[in-house]
C-alpha cells in the first residue's frame, strides 16, 4: 500500500514592490524639481528676449508706435534687414569691426602666449615680479586710460585712422591674456620641455612645436573671450573713432536714431539681430573647443 508524501510548501519569494519604486522615483523627481525649474528659468531669461528681438525686427515703424510691445508682426517682411544693411551702412560697420578686431586679436594672442611661455616655462630672475605686474594691470579700469590715450593719439596724428582701436584693444586685453596663458602653461608637465631640451630643441623651437600645439584649445578659448570683448566694445570705439566712415558695429547702431532722438526701431532691431545671431553662431560652432580649453587648465598634469 502506497502512501502519498505530504506536499511541501515552498517558500514564496516576495516580488519587488512596485509601489516602493514609484515612491522612490517620485522623491527623486521632487528633489530635482527646484534645480530643473531653475534651469528652465535661466533658459527662459536668455532665450525669450532673443525671440522677442527677432520678432520685433520684422515690425514696421507704425507697429512700434501704435501697437503693443508684445504683439506679433503683421507680416514677415525683410525690408528692415535690407534698410539696416544698405541705408544704415551696416556693411561698412561690419568691415570696420573686422579690420579692427582681426589684427588686434592676432597680436594680442601672439604677445600673450609668448609672454605666458616666457613667464612660466622659462626660468629667469624676476619673472614672478613681471607676472605680478601683469596681474595688477587687470585691476586698472580701462576708463581711466581713455583721455590720456586720446591725447597721445591726437598728438601722433592717429585719430583719423583705425590704429587707435587696434593699439588700445591690444593694451587692454594683454594683462588677462598673459595671466591665463601662464596658467595654462603651468598645467603642462615640466618633463615635456626638459625632454625637448635634452633632444636638442631650443626655447623657440619648443615654443612653436611643443607649447603651442599643447594649448591650442586654450588659445581658442581665450581668443573667443577676447574676440567677443573687442567685437562688442562701444566705449573705446566711441571715444577714438572721430570719422564716421571708421565706425564699428556698436557705434554704427547709433546711426539709427534720427533727428530729435527719433528712433528707427525696425532697422535697429534688424541690425542687432545680425550682430547677435552672427556671434552666437560662432560661439555654438566652437562650443566644444571652448569647453575643452576651459578644462585643460583646470588640472595640473
């Protein structure tokens, strides 16, 4: 006679509680919510004025005077852009800005990188004092130098040329450029230049073949910072440009104000859009290089 063995009751494994996962996900979402709202607010502060400026560039003068500030343009007419480029002489302003910016930026980076290399890589007596003087130059307000520089340029007969802008931009941007380049060279291991010296490379060859390639991203970053500073300058250009034919973009925007302070809003907004979105495109195109250059000087070695 056979007997049946009693059935074994296997221990039941508890399934993962979905309610706990939902609760944990909700807590993480609520914990990150203030940061996300802050990011959204910052993006809105940056983007919404640009959208409003772009929409306003299509409005007519009558819409600015009689309509609401927040109203959409009645038509998408590019007449304001044509008037800004032709009548407002915006093309000449762009040319003058390029003529003043490119040479100033080239010599600023050349002198700044060379000085940073000499102050950080080369060993000589008094280099710390010279670097400290460059750092002190950052603390001097540029507005204090405008009147003495204008008198000097006037006595030299340079006030009717573009040279006062180029020389002033180089002088004002050099302290910060030298300081930042010295910091980037400090992040490069000394052994690299010592090995080049053992292999027979002189200082000039080490500078061109080793130093410059290793801080190329840093040069691009500092170059863009100085480019935006020079390109968007109004005070220096307004002080030293006495000839209307040499007006840069920022000074040229003042041409859209008519007699008795009447402002041509449509062409003015169109010219501002051309300037802002043009420089923004350059920044977005080189954004990865900028981030790489900012990170390259953050860690030593």
